[in-house]
C-alpha cells in the first residue's frame, strides 16, 4: 500500500474546520484538487467527484463514504479498477489546545497498479494536497474572523 499524508494546524476549533470541510457544495471555492462533490454526507453514500491534477485532464469518479464520525473524520473509498487500482481518502481533524485544530489529509492507494500510479503521480498529489490544506486553513480562518 502506498500512502500520501499531509497535515496543517488551523487556528480554529474542530467544529469550524468540519463545517467547511464537510460542505461538499463549497469545494469548488477552495479545493484545488477535488473540484466538485455530488452526494450527501451520510455513511454508505455513493459520491460523484470531479478532480484535477496538474498537467492532466479532469477526471470523474465515484466513491463510497466508509468512515463518517462528525466532526472529526470523513473517509471515502474509490475503486477505479477492482484489485488493480483503488484508493481510500480520509480527512481527520484533531482538537488541539487554545481552540486550534490539526487537519490530517491522507490517501492510501492499493492494487496491482498502485505502485506505478504512485510513482508517476506522487509529486502532483503531494503538491495538490498541500495546496488543499493551505486553502482550507485560509477559508476556515477567514470564516471565523
């Protein structure tokens, strides 16, 4: 299994981070990677995504919400080709002291081609995840100030 993980400290309580992160209809306003999410925030829900990596065309895919623990964790599982290329993406929000939160953004790739895809796209994924974290931070902190 190949994993990409990023994290950032956000100067806001967990509930404020969750309010922005869980609002799928707002993703296009702040998320540079996941441009659109269609579906409801409920366990077992099948979501439709539009995503964009640098230098590649936009892709559309579906994933199922596997983990939903408001206001601290959301995770979905996408099967691009069963056993060939699959991914589990999760967002976690940890409460820190003084009303701050740690946002953790993780993607785990599995399947026969996961190593090849990871090798070819890892730097693009890491760049977009860092941007996603930074823009979420700005959006949340601007919202509460």
